[in-house]
C-alpha cells in the first residue's frame, strides 16, 4: 500500500473511532455531537452569529439555523437580531447550555485523556506535534488545492 493511501486509511480510521466514541460515550441526553459542537463554537466566540457559527463548523447557514433553533427550543441557547444590522442573528449560551457544555467537555476530555495515557510517554510529544500539524493542514484554506471530486452541486449541474 502506498504511503499516501496508508495515511488516508489510518486518518479515516482515527476520525471514525473518535466520532464513534464521542457519539457513544460523550454526548448524552438530547444533544447530538453536532449540537455539542455548536455549543462549543458559541462558547469560543465573542459575538457568535448564525453566519460565524456556520463558517466555523463548515456547515450551511440553513443547517446552522435549524441546529440553533433546536438548541433554542431546548433552552440551551438564545438568539436575537443584531441592533446594528437586523440581518444578523446573534447567539448566546443560556445557563442550561453552559451546564451541559461543562459536563460534556469534561466527559470528552476524560475520554481522550485515556487515549493519551495509553500512548508510551516517549511518543507523546511527537503525537502532539503531529496532531497540531494535521489540524493545521486540515483547517488551512488553500485556494489552489482542488478536491479530487467536485462538490455534489457541481456534479449535478454538469449532467
């Protein structure tokens, strides 16, 4: 197997396992992993808006709006139109959202600390450096890099 293929296969396996563990061991109650990520994004943002959240989590604005609506109905978030620009909707955490986020973040850290603890101590610095490098490569916007397959909307338009 070529190194590039092996890399892709291993990274996919790691991503699937982290997602599986997050879904089965971290998120509980009525929150999905996507809703948990939305709460995290709101907490990290100084002035979260539907647009900034959709950009941060790489989802459509309509998807984020629906996600925020569900969290708002559940009492986790509140949203309000911006006083400066009525087209902008700001989102903030409510006390229930803060409590849920604190609990779930603790569970997530505990879950992933276990993985870290199982790494040989001598491998940990390299693992951290490698993960930081992977994160940077995955999040870096590169206009010159084209996906191997065009997005679905472009494929449908070409037929």
